[in-house]
C-alpha cells in the first residue's frame, strides 16, 4: 500500500432546511391558521481516529466532502428531517490545520477520538413558530442557515516510542526487521526505505514499545537533498532515538561525522529533536575490520554521556542488550511524563 502522510481537503457541513410558509386549509375550518413546520438541521463533518488505518491514501483522489443538508419544513406542522452527519475515518496521529491560516485545529492521538471540523446549519423556523395572540397569521418563515465550510490540511505523525535514525544503508531496516515483526525492504543501495515503518518490540515478560524506522538522512536534507526532511515529522512524537552508525570497512563513512551530520539535520528541522535522548548502535560488528573502530568510538560517545551498543543487525549480535535497555528507558520516560 502506498504511504501518504499529507492531504488537502475541502469540507462542508450540510445547510439547514428552510422553514415552511403554510396555512391550514380544511373544509369546515374557515380559520385554520398557520401550520408551516421547521426545517431540519444540516449534518456535521466529523473526523474519527481509527487504529485500523495507517495512511491518508483515501484522500489522494477524493478531496471534497459534504455532509447531508437538512430537509425543508412542510405543512401540517411537519418538520424537515435533520441531515446525517458525515463521518470520515483517519489514522491515529492525524493532525488538522486550517489550510489558509496554518492554525492547528486538532490532533487525534487515540482510537475513537473525534474532531468536528464543520457544524451543520440550523434549520429555519416555519411560520407556525411565529404565531402569537396578537399576530395570528404570520406570512413569513426563516431560511435555513448555511453549513460551515473550510479548507483543511491533514498531516499524519506516526505514534511511536522510539525512532531509528541514521544515514542510508546504515542498517536501520535490517534492525527493525530483527527486533519486530515489521518487514521493510532491505537492499544494498541507498534510500531503500522510502516510507516510515512501524514495529512492535517485545522485551522482558510483559514489556514492549513501538519503534519507527525513518528513511535515511544525508547532509543537506533540510535543504531538500536526498529524501529531504519529509518524514521527520514521524519522529517528533518519539521519546528517544536509536542512532544507527555504519562501521563497515567497505564504505568511506566516518561514524563520528555521520553522527554530527544527522544531528545537525534534526536540529535544522526542529531544535527540540536534537535535545532528545539518543542511544547509539554501532552496526556491522560481524565484519572483522569493524571491531578495530569500536574501542575509540565507545570512548568518544561515552565521553558525551551517550549509551553505546555494538551490534550486528544482520546476525542479531548485541540486539538483546539494546532492546532491553531501550525498553527500560521508554518505561522510565513514560513514568516521568
């Protein structure tokens, strides 16, 4: 399924039905009086978070939505039927902004949470409503009020406890595929991952956390290079990062420089991300030459106060220690939230 995390929509609530201008006409009832009924209320446009959805794909082709209008009032004091609300399901983690002003309107983070984006118009009153002892034959009725309408921008921010970050081909997809049931594409060329992947990681007897694999960042991503920073919004909600660094001798990568570059890109996107807790995973230690770099890197990152785990995402070496530590940290951060 194609992953879509942005959408622009036009939504309109239903108009209210107009009130009826009517007078009772029956044989042997010469003064029947006004009997125009009220118009029905227009339907609302309601968005509902649904945990079964994972993308905004449904809005790629249909971008205009309108709720049902209220029925007009009728004679014999018959009121018009209210219009049905339009229920639109979206993934958990969807945020809503006014497309014209950029104002944040809602953020649906729980299954079943709702957001009424547009209220339906009120139905007009029929002439029977205005009859009084001093004005017994009102010859007017109210029109229905128009329903609200607006242009919306929807953005999806995945809900994950942990974000896996790093350069392309550092081993992020291999890592998430080994510690969870997620099955992202794994290949030996850059930008294999073109969309975020979510996985549930189990640790201990009862513990677990949700992890997100984010497409690789390169220097200049905040300026649109590579895949740019399009997917970084998906780690804004995460509690900590697993920063995967490539120790392979078959590339000319400098793990320390890669670490600095990725953190610079995080800071350029959102300064708060650069301050978030990180755990460094020194990947590909299954290659003999990689172990030669490990002692110096351990000393460097421990000097920064960053927890480091030498791992092999391919063979599984070191993954248990990494998962257990990250799981305990997630629980600690949640408890302090």
